[in-house]
C-alpha cells in the first residue's frame, strides 16, 4: 500500500507542450510571419509598373503640373520635400526646387512629377529624385543653364533653355 500512496504523490505528466516546444512554436510562427511580409513586399514591388520613359515635352510638363492639386499626407510631404531639396532649380540655379523662385511651367512640372511619384508609393527618396532628374534631362538633353529666370527667358520652350512658358499671373 505504501507504493500506491507514493505513486499518487509523484507529479503526473500532463499532456501538452513543454517549455522547449513553446520556443520552437514561437520561432516557427516568427519565421512564417517574416516570410509572409517579405513575400507581400516583393509582390507589391512587382505590381508597380516601372518608371515611365519621359518625352520632356511641354505637354508632358502640363500633365505633371496638374498633379500639384493632389493632397499629400505629412509623411508624403516630408518625402516630397527631401526630393525637392536635393534638386537645384534648372531655370534658376540659385534656388533648390523646394524653394522655387517662380511658378513657371518647368518648376511646376518638377514639383508635380515629384508629388505624383510620391503619391504612387513604393519609391524611396533616391528613386523619386532619380526619376525627376531623368525627366529634367529629357526636357533638355544638353542641360539647363540655371539662368533662364535671371535672363528673362521664361517664355522660351525647354529646348531653348527656357522655362517652357506657362507662367501663372504674377508668377515672377
């Protein structure tokens, strides 16, 4: 009888997971979650179309300028500002695009293209800046002098080292 009482006092193994099993389960769940997040990001990046090829025309610039009416969130505004801070104004070399000197078509197009790319999402500051700089190169392959505003060439087309016209009333 003493053996029966002794057996009753011994702790019984309960069915279920032990400490080591819980750790393994947690690691497996974490790995699954990380894998899912990576797969989602890859899928999201694949669904974004590649950046367009730019023509650099004044008509294209007008379309980009129209994007300035779109609203951006504060985080998007910070990205937009960082991009524009990194680009010197092609028509007025004394200014960065974030502090543009006027509202010419060239500066509105650059700002609108930047905003449109930021709203599109999936691009970091460097990618947006590279795309915008690519459009500036397409607008005038030999580059802008940065003197169009100072030399009153705002009405000239991009090909003539001008701002493309389109100055809003009271723009300069």
